[in-house]
C-alpha cells in the first residue's frame, strides 16, 4: 500500500503522488501572532510534523513552509490596547510560538516567511487578478470579485455561492460590487501601518498573504496545503479562488487537522479557556504532551481533559520504560532496521497514528517479555523497531531532538539526585542497615520514583 491522504477538496482518501518524483512541497498555515500559543494552536504544528517525518522516512526530500501572519486586525487591536507598535506584539508572540514548537519536538521549517516581508509579491498577485478581471480597486481597497469566479468558488468548503453570507471583513462594504467579495487590500486608516501600492497606501487582507508566500517558495503548483478545519472557509477557500483565478494551479492536496476543544468549546482567548504551553509543561513533560497531541487521528476532534492528558503521559512512560531498560542491555541500535509492516500500513492509511501507536505498544509488550527472558537478540530487534517507529512520530526518548529540549536536562538533574539517594541506599545495605535502606526507597516512592533492583544494580523510573 502506498501513502493515501484525505483530501478536503475532493472529500476522498486519495493516493499521494507528488508533483515531482522524490520531492514533496508542503505549505502549512502557521500562527497569527496576536497572543502566545495554547495547545490548540500547537496541535496543527505537531500533526504536520508527523506527516513531514513520515515522508522523510520514505525517502522524500521535503520542503516545509510554515508562514507567520505578523499583522492583522487582532494584532492591531492588541497593540492599541497595550500602547505599543504592532511589531512589538508580533515579535513577542512569534518568539513564544517558536519556543513552543521547539519544546514539542517539531522540526524547524525549511522556510518560515512573515507576511509583512512579502508585500511586493502581494501587489504583483493583485495586479494579475485585476488584469484578468477577477479583482477591482475601490476607494483605496482592492477586492476579489467572487461572481467572476462563481463556477468554482465554494468547491473546497462544499458551498454554493448563492447560500454564502457577506464576507464582513471590512467596514467599507459599500464599496464592494457584491457583499460576498473579500478584501485583498485594505486602504489606509489613521494609526495603522501602511505600504504603498498603485491603488493607494494600505495593508494586506488576511487571505492574500498566504497565496503570495506559498507560490513564492513552493511554485505555482505544489503538493500539500495544510491547516486547521476552522480555516477551510473562508481562508483556504479564498486562497484557492485568488490563486487559481490568477492562473496558478496551487495546492494539489488539502489536509486539515481537527480542533482541540475544552468542554466542547473551541479554545480561544476570548473564552478564557486557553491552555498555554508553559502551563501545560508544568503538568507533563514536553514529550508526553506531544504524545497526547499525536495519539488521536489528526482529523478527529480532541476534547481536552487533565485526566486524558495524564493517561497519555502514563502510556508514553510505558514505552519509555522499555526503551530505557532495553538500552541498558543493548548499546548499539540498528537505525536502518525495517519498520513493522503493520506500522507502515497504519501510517500509509491517512496517517493513522492511533493504530501505529497500538503497534508500538504491542512491540513493547513483546520486548518486555524478551527482557524478562534475557533474550538479547530478541531485545535488540524489538528495541530497534520501537525506536525507529518512535522516531517517525518524533517521540524517541533517546533522540537528539529531545536532548535539545528541557526534557532531557530535567531528567539529568533528577537522575543525578536519585543517584545520590541510591548510593546512600546501597551504603546502608552494605552496612546491613536495612531500615535506613528501606526508608530511602520509601521516600523515593513517595516522590513518584520507583526503584528496581537488577543484576546490573538498582535502576529507577517514574511511577506509571
């Protein structure tokens, strides 16, 4: 079976065939940086990181473009409330997003363009649309004429033009030919940043920027465009309209991840239910949070609860425990070992990570049996399979990816402290002061650290 992905535009699971053999181009709608990220924001980054890793594992050269919307109405409002320039808000929150992506083990994008660095490309796209009769200038604004594209507008979101509401994206709707026309460019307003264009000073509309950046870095036709399901309409619908109306093929596959909700409501700052990343990392380690975010199918909705998060963390620790114990016996892991076919089949089936994790847990169960039996050859094979599968998901506890984050540093500090306690316990046992040895073990257990005596000496792990 080859890789098959659910394409929103056709509403079918399609075989993935790239534009260029051996190469894959991906554009992911990244952050609008009016606020720091919560786990709902970062879920998209983690899900598409898994897609990227799977494509790389299959030998593709992947170009991954994830944009930053560094200016929009929300950013302007936040800046006005704080009494600071818009770029102060953008830069602060952009850094918070970068930190969060790094903490959760997302590979850095090949390119991460900021919208306001691409105004010339946006002007050129608007010029092409005006020349082709699909856009018009009015009072300093520039609008896309949806009626001129009526036969195709709404195809992504499966809507008919006659049933669509007004775009409601400006306060100058009276200038529009049709209330459903959307703004490509917004004319200058007092106190707002502006750039010069042939149609007057102003700033970009939200939809224009992604079309300009995607085609600049990935070409007029590229493989995959991704984002959350909340972007299907109007954002992605409008991207398709303006790009294809200008003559570009644009994205061949559209992938959308499900939302992460809290109590059934979409996470948002206005609802006051945002779970920010630093707060989450006080609950669990970053690798455990990543496990939680990838464990559900990327297209499914996740309704967050602390209980589900802790269950996921415990599930990851079971995997980690086997890897840690096996690595004490097997020092050289075969990174080229083949992946279990059941894992490959799951990943090729529209990135069915939940099924892929079931395969990992089954291999871990076999590995624990092999460890108990002292079958080093079997342990070596199963450890290699486990680590290679975890690497695809960005979850290998022994990878450089995690050594580069705070997880490994914290583990090293805890390990050093526990080692001191275990040395004291061993000294107490050597002098036959078993009461003191047991007291040390009990104190560690109370702190959530389980000690196991093995032929190689005592070892510890966090309680499940």
